[in-house]
């Protein structure tokens, strides 16, 4: 087998590594004991949140994911939750 053929026959390691990394990140996010969210830097759209985040801001995941964080007034909800502790 020629080197070029060997390279084509191997799985795409970068894509596999990216998929594994994404799965590990999602698992870490969901099992973290602290509030965590992932959002896009360019527009602040929330991509994922964990259960702790939902509990602190008082909203379901479906009310958060896909929305711009700057338009949800989340800081006020977080301040209220911290004051209640």
C-alpha cells in the first residue's frame, strides 16, 4: 500500500478527537456541581446549560437554549439566587 492510500484508509483522527472532546465536554457540563453554560462569543446565544444553571436562574433549559443571554436578564436572577443563600 502506498503512503497516500494508507492515509486515506485511516479514519479521520481529527474528527474523531473532536467528537470525543465534545462528548466529554457535554458530560462535564452536565455533571458539574456548579452552574455552567456554553454560549457563542459573537452573539451571546446560549448553546447549552446544566441543571444547576437552570435551578439558579429559575428557567427551564428550553427557555434558555437558543436565546441571547443579554436579552434574558440573567444577572438579576443570579443576584437574587445568591442573596437568598
